[in-house]
């Protein structure tokens, strides 16, 4: 038993999340605006859909972690609930990039204020009863899973480079 | 401070790894042998290369965690060191699938015997001195990163379905 282990677990999970944010930042740096409108593979999602999808899913952590009101709830329907519509009038790439940056700034700052006990507490979509049955439904687990989710889509976005 | 937190951190990291193994199992279930020889996107890696790559990278955990000799070290050069060679004589898909299953069986069993302290100890590629400077170079962190690495490539393999 070691008090450091739990702190380490939190810190390395946050670091992994940051490292995949940096990988997306590097892709954003490289792609021209026009490239975001290309399909990542024939008949597959375009870059713009994946970017909006990642913002909307990560934005969901604001609510799941009880950090306040979601910033970009309007992205949930077009980029999560609905599959990609290649005729849809999505927000511009410039707008999405700016939201991506603002969201990460907000989350990084909020995460840095969370204690170890906060990270291992229930996320807001689980009842107290269910959490007692399965304490893995905690915030740290959500962040770890969001990181893998982001890695999954970065594996696709990389095909635009 | 809570003794359970560190146990939870270990358990949920193993669970996340297993869940991405299951996602690859589901892809293996669905694809015909011939499909593995298709490119995941034009001029990108074929399914067979990604499958061999995931086996080789995951196999590396045997050595990194001090669990014995790697089982499939011969896959390192063709599937990790070298980029894909579309003329290469790779092992058959049936052989790779069987190795994938055996490797996961071995790792699952070995992981289940590791203690919390084992998970937070240094992996074998870091010196004692460097580990002291950065205790995040532990085995649990390697497993978490391997899971995201696998998610990244599963995002690509899914394009074969």
C-alpha cells in the first residue's frame, strides 16, 4: 500500500489524455482547411465530422464530472447522436478548432484542481446505488476511456496526412 | 487516501485493455481471410500488417514486465521495425490469429497474478535511476498506453468492415 500509487494513477491518466490532445493539435497544425472536408477513407467519415465528434464527446466530461454546464452541447446532435451527413451545414473548421482549444484549456485547468478522491468518485450519470455495486464507474475511468476513444479516431484522422 | 483506489486503478486499466482486445476479437470474427490483405485506406497499411503489429507490440509487454521470454520476437522486425512491405512473405492470417489468441491468454493469466506493487514498479527498459526521477515509467502506465495504441489501430482496422 502506497499513498503515491493513487496519485500516480491519476497523474499518468491525465498525462496520457494530454498526449493524445497534443497529437490532435499536431494534426490540426498540419492540415489545410480544405483537407478537413475530405473523407478519411472512401465512404468513411470526413475529418470535420471526427473533429466535431471529439469536441462533443470530450465536452461531455464537463457534465459527467460535475464541472458545470457543457460548453458545446449544440454539437451533441450533429456530431454524436446523428451519423455524419455529408450535406449538413456544420460549423466551420476555424470555429471547431477554436472550440477544441478553448475546451482543452478549460478541462486542463479543471482537472488540475481535482483531488484523488474526486477522480475516484462517481461520475454524474451513475446512481449512488449502481456506483456502490461497481466503483469502476468513476471519473478517472471515464477519462482513461475518453483517451482511448480519441486515440481510435486519431488513427483515422492520420489518414488525411 | 484509500487503499481501494490503487486496486481500482489497476483493475480498470486491465479491464480497458481487455475491452479493446474484445473489439479486435470481434473484428477477427467478422473479416474473411482475404479481407486482411486489403488496405485499410488507399496506400495505407493492410489489415495483416496491423494485426502483426499489434501482436508484436503487445508481446513486448512480456519482456517489459519481466514475465519471461517474448513469445513472438520474430514479429518485431517485419511488423514494428520495418514499415509494411506489400511484397513481403508474412506469416499467414490463420497463424497470426492463433498467436493473437495465445498471447492474450498468456498475458491475461500473468496480469491476474501481478500485485498492485508490481504494477506500479518500473518496467524493465527503465534504469533504477531514471525511474526514481520519473515513477510514471511503471508497468501500469505501459498497459494504459498499449491500450490506446491498440485503439488507434482498431480505428483503422474497422475500415475493413
